[in-house]
C-alpha cells in the first residue's frame, strides 16, 4: 500500500487560510481516486474534496467556493487550499488514495483548529 503523510495543519483565526499537503511514499497514478476527509470530535468522518478515478473534481457542500483541491502527480503530492476558514472547519484532516474515494490508503491525519 501507498504510505501517506499529511502536513500543514495548525491554529488559524476565522477568515484565515491554510494549505494542507499530503505526500505519498510511492507513485500515485492519475487514474487513482484521491482526496481529503475530515473528522471533528464526536462526528463521523466526512468527505471534503478530491478527484475521482475518472478525473472529476468533487467538493463537499460545506466547503464549495472556499477550499480547492489540487495534485502534483510528478511529486506524488496532493494539496488542499483552505480559505475563509470557519470555526466549524475545525477537525482532523486525512488524505486518502485508492481505487475509489474512501478506499485504499489513509494518512495519519493533521489537526486544523479555527479559533480566535
């Protein structure tokens, strides 16, 4: 399996921005689905943003227009640009890659806290 390591989380004020990165230990192929999920305390893990194996970029309703998914296949890395952050965006963010979204390998997670 591919090993994934997230970075870029931290504490940010409401309205601020963060950019998460997820580096893969092996090659990530353009045909793989990959994306970002998050889990807040006491909540289920939810889909944030990603790309399907067919190349369609998808976003969760709560982040549309604020977050942007991207990837660099040559550098085996995916990114999540998060703008206009809100306190309700506070969660542990996980990256994922597999045959379809939500399957395959997961990173260990990175904490994002949005607070004054």
